[in-house]
């Protein structure tokens, strides 16, 4: 039988790919949900497109990603975007609120040293399953609180998923137990200061850190001149995973200007510094 296909509409959101110029295709992925299309681009943008009228499709929102948006999935009011920029980077998974598509915005971002970015993502229930092109294994992220996603399974390889000694029933049981283990259940083996999220931000950002043992922690924000803008905390924390928040206010309670700032974690004689970007 012959299939008749009729072209009813199209649109161009960025300049077309020029094969003679080299590089990658500009469009990395497309996901359709309801009356909207979600297009991930290598330029680092998630486009939300109203496709309710195919003859008159239009972009209703653009959400800037921290890197190339390689894979997009949508479930209900959430979109998750896999972000990766080459084999070695600190990019990861971006969670976007699409409950009101024209006002789509980033809820959270999560990353891990193990990942080297995220190449593919699959949604099932309140879990995101991630694949990484430069790292072995599967990662499971718990999205039950989309503003505070946590890693519930890290680095599961084929051996752990297809262990021949496990029956199907016991494999499912082992998998269910594994996915119930959150990042807070596993103590880190060193002090770590992770990248803030979202970044860039314009209202509030979250700053995660990890302690291998109980210690006094000082976390401060400084400007490009090294002057202290705000001391977020100076107290003793237990070993484990913690997150603090900065509302882009100075120690005097005044909003700070847009620009690059640094946040410093001091634990005993160790100082770790990372950069963040505030865009008003």
C-alpha cells in the first residue's frame, strides 16, 4: 500500500545547517507533547513551539540551557533536558517547568563528576534514567521533588542490570531497593563543592556541598575584587550532602548587581571556590 503524506506547515527557528561549514546539526532533538513541540538545539536553547495550528506554528518560549540540549523528554508539567558539551564537562540534567508553555522556566539542574554530561534521558514515573556517552553505566535521578532532584542510583552497568544469577523477580526487587537509595544515604569520601543551580540565575540559586565528616563550614559569596558580598553560613554541619541558597542579596540586605561572583567553601584548612553568574 502507498502512504500519502501531505506537507501542511513548517518553520525555521535558527539558520539552517551548512554541511560545508562543518560542525553539528543545529537541531539535536524534538519531542511532541499535546499542542507543543519541544526542540533541543546544539546552540544551547530549548525552544517551545505551539503546533496547535500546523500551518501557523510559532515559538512561544526559549529557555537557555548551560550547553547543547541533546535530548528532550516531557511528562505532564515537566520537561527534562540532557545537556552535554563534548566528552569532558560539568554539564548534566536540566528540569524545566512547562505547566504554562509560554512561561517555561528552569526549576533545577543536577550534575555529577561521574557523568561527563548526559547524552540520553528516559522518563518513567518520577524517575529519570540517564545515559552518558563518555562514562559507563546508567544513572537514576529521583524527580519526585523537581526543584531538588537527587541521584538514587549511580553508575549501574550491564553487569548490575543483567546479572545472570538473578531471576527476573529478584532483579526487579534488587532494582527497586537500589532506586530507593538517595544521594543522602551515601557518605562522600571527601569535601566537595558542587556547581550552583540554576546558573545563570536571576532570583535565587542553590549551592550544594558534601562533607566526609562533621566539620565547621563557612560558605561566602565574594565579588571579582575578592570582597565579601555575603556570608551564607558559618556553623558546624554533619557529614553528608547539604544545600544552601543565595537570594542575590548582600549582607546589608540590598540586591546585588548582575555579574560574575564567586562562592567559597571553607572547611578546616581547605578552601574550594566556584564561579556563578547573576543576570537581573
